[in-house]
C-alpha cells in the first residue's frame, strides 16, 4: 500500500503541497487532475525524493517504509517508478546500458543477455517503437511521443510495483494513446501494480479505467470521485466542478 | 561535432593513450590532423602545433586528474583559412591540474576559425583552465568556452530513479562525458586496451 499523510513541501520558498493526503491500495489506479502549476509534477518528484524539493512535514509510506528515509535509488529499488512529464535526454548513455546496469545492481543475479535483448525487442514491438532505440542514447533524437514509449520500455524491464505516469498522454497521437494504454493495461493485469496517473485529458481514462479521480488544488486533494468527475472537469472546468456538491465528494 | 565542408589532401589521426611524451608537429597546407589523447592519469605534457594554410586541426584531450600536472597546448596559426579546434574533457579526482591552451594567430593572417572548448567535472580534485586566444587580427573567428562543474543533477536524478546507485550513476556519466569526445575507432582502442589490462 502507498500512503501519504499530512505532506507539506516547498520549492524555492513557495509551499506547493499543504497537508496533502492520499492512499492507494495495491492494484488500484488513481488519477490526479488540477490546473497548470498546482503541484502535480512536484508531488511525483517529491515521492522520488528529488533534492530540489524540501519536505517540511508528513510521511510517505510504501509497504510500511517511510520513503523520506530513503535515497532516490533506494526508492526505485522498492519498486516505485516515475515516468516524468518531460523525460530528459542523456548523451552517451544507451537505454540498454542503463537497464542492464540497473538490473545487475538491483537483482544481484547475473542477467542473461540473450533473454534481456529478446525481451527488449518484444516490448518495442508491442509499443510500436523502433528497436533501434534499444542501443541508442537515452531519449537523444527521440520525439516527445517516442520518449514516452522509451520510458515504458524501461518500465517493462524494471518491473515496478507502483508507477507514476506524469502526463504520459501528452505528445501522443490518437493511435499512440491507444497503444500505450493497452500496454499499460496489460502490465497492470499481469503485475497487479498500483498506478497514479496525472493528466489534463480524460481521453486516456477512457482506455485505462481508474478507481478514483482526484482534484488537486491549494496543495491538497479537494475533491474525489470516479471516472465521471474527469468528464465533469472536461465539460465545466476546475472552478465550477470544485463548486459542485454532487456525488464523488467524500471529504 | 565538427562539420567538414572541404576535402583535405591528407587526413592523419594521431592516437595517444597514456603516453605523455611531448609532441611537436606541423599541419601542412590542405592537410587535416586529428590528435586524440586519453590519460588514465594526466601528467605534465606539452603539445606544440604549427598550422600553415587551408588546414584543419582537431585536438581532443581527455582523462583523469589524480596527480598535480601541467598541460600546455600551443597552436601557432601562421597562414590563412585554417580551422583549429581544441577540446578537453577532464575529471578531477584528486590534486590539481592546470591546462594552458594557447592559440595564436598573428597580424597578417586571414579567415581562420578557432574554437577552444574546455570542460571538466570536479570530484575531489580541481582543475584550472587558462584559455588564451592571442589573435592580433580582426580577420579571425575565435571563440572559447570553459566549464567546470559537478555532475548534472537532472541526469543523476534520472539514472538514480531507475535504481542505479549514486556511484554507479556517476561512473556512467563520467564515462559518457569522456567518450562523447571521441570517435568509435579511438574508443575501440581504449576498450581493447582495458581488456588487455584485465
Ligand atoms: N525545481 C523547481 N524550481 C522552482 N520552482 C519549481 C520547481 N518545480 C516546480 N516549481 C514550481 O512549483 C509549482 C508547481 O509546479 P508543477 O510542475 O508541480 O506543476 P504541475 O501541476 O505539474 O503543472 P502542469 O500541469 O503545468 O504540468 C509551479 O509554480 C512551478 O513553477
Ligand atoms: Mg506537471
């Protein structure tokens, strides 16, 4: 189980999260929506213990461990993965190298290079991503959509238990959204992982059915509902949706 | 990295690995010379090059600083229409090294292109870059960059968030920092040599 209790955090002396609370049970899919700059990406990076952000208060628990005590790589090794909004490119370091190194370091056992390559190729094919990327530098010369798929390749190899998808749908064309969504659905079905989806468009949740949809505002979740809440937001915007008092609001 | 828009009569590559013997060469008219240097442990060294006309010189100098050292690279551009590129990529692990990279183009020369690009990552050691562009003519296109820094935080965060330990992530970034400078041929030589050692 993943649980955040009373999290208050700042960046550059601005409080971005203020008494933020959230609970995601194993296998659940949650969605967070909220206007630009409200702190969605910040939340994801704080969970990974990015040193740019200061936590003032609160707990972030994953299977009983307080992630605040762990370094970024230790959090990753607990099985948490962030696919960030804008994955960076790293010249001179290939996808294969990072993944091979990560597996060697985390699983102590020797990896069979033949199986490893075969799996990477299969994943690329499923994602409709050129196999060439396997041995190319991380995200170098890759389009916005390709970068998202490359990150999903990393996910398939590293097999995390809790995945944060920060605007995975941005930069994807209509067909790619379907491919990516079915890839994620399949992974979810196979691994029973938990997923946190950050998005501005309910389109992706037409394909990946969430258990809950939350609205983040003023540093914490102000409204929780289901899939229909996302539809309301699309139709009426955040301001009017927040003011509505219909179902879905269990605060 | 370097765009070639001219065919050179002769193209020579000088590869130097862990040999700090001083080097003195001339790049003749219409010739191109690439000097690749890698040092596992950078030591005192001096490289002197004279460039005449319509020539192209590239010096790629990389390695680890573990002991105090002085490296001097002097390029004397005597003629016209030359290109000169000096790149250094060093990682300061201990102690201190000074790199003086001096490129001279005198009064009577024309239409020369000069670039100095000196980069370092400091760990426990330090480095001083002294880029000197001594150009006595306006008929030259010269630029120099010198960057000394630590590791790129975003790159470290990215690699660590895939489960790589901080040290492993740094190792990978150090390797790529140096390797990005060289051609596949030279990298292959470096790798072969490592395997021999093992
Ligand atoms: N590293 C940083 N340094 C300074 N300010 C930051 C940093 N990261 C985020 N911020 C600020 O924190 C606020 C929240 O940013 P964040 O990226 O979390 O928003 P978001 O909800 O993800 O927005 P969007 O929907 O546009 O992606 C913004 O005002 C942003 O400018
Ligand atoms: Mg964001």
